[in-house]
C-alpha cells in the first residue's frame, strides 16, 4: 500500500507500530498465562516439557511455596515481606506434606 501511494508514510508507520504492539501484547499475555499455569502446578518449564509432576502440592501450597505464607497479599503489594518456606535448594514433595500422590 505504501508503494502504490494509497497510504502515507505516517499512516504506514502508525499501522506498523500498532501491529507490533498488539503482537507483543499477545505474546506477553501468552507467556504470563503459561507461567501462571506452571506456578499453580508447581513446575518449572523443564519439568513441564518432560512431564514431571514431582513437586505439585496443590494450588494453595504451590502459591505458598513460590510467594510465601502471605501470598494473597503479595499479589496486591509485591514489596510486602513474605518469607519463603524453604531454603531454595530443597523443596517439599507431596509425600513430605502428607498428600496422596497419583
């Protein structure tokens, strides 16, 4: 359209920027949803790709393991102190917290 003269350079530039922003927003949204799903399942991307479910403690416990005991408040105020339950090297499994594994 730009080469045939049906749109001006300013219109073409605006359309390009808007299209790029929309594509970027869709990709960011997809990434946010994917990693939110991983958070709720207690998985990393590596574990998801290989089908491992070793650390799935249930939705509430997974949120507590990632965001601390005050996880609900951390969503609204990320600067709130909410210490994590573990040491960052070892993590609880369903057997550790008395959950039935399937």
